[in-house]
C-alpha cells in the first residue's frame, strides 16, 4: 500500500500538477464605503448585494465596507457577462458635469 501511494505521488509530482485551494475568498475591511456605492453595477453573492466599485467587488456590512482581496470566480464570470456590457452611468455623469462647467 505504501509503495502504491508513493508511486501515485511520483506520477502527480512529475506531471506538474498542483492544487491551490482556498476555503473562502479573503476580504479587506475598511470603515468608509465609497460614495454612492449603491449606484454601481451589483449582484447578489454569498447572502448579500455586492457592488463593482473601483475595479473590485465590495459590500456594505454594518459600519464597515468590505471588498474581496481576489475576485471570486463566480463574480468574475458575472462581471465579464454583464457589467462590461452595461453603460457606465458614472462616466456619463462625469461628462455631463464637464459640459456644465464648459458653459
């Protein structure tokens, strides 16, 4: 049995396979939420609304704002399918603001 296990591990090691596992996505916590975060693209994930703000997914949690340290696969797929197709309302507002100041 021991030699079978060693043989299997040798094949895996020589094949270049590896496993990288995380039990859950890591997040960073801050005390200030982005201004008007609820106007940004959003979806429901892990029991709460998450918002695509500043090129990362974040959410409001009580007195804190949290964002994922690494983008979870499910959220990346959602962003690629929906977020980049949607018009950028914030860019439209910035352009309107620029035009107002030019007048």
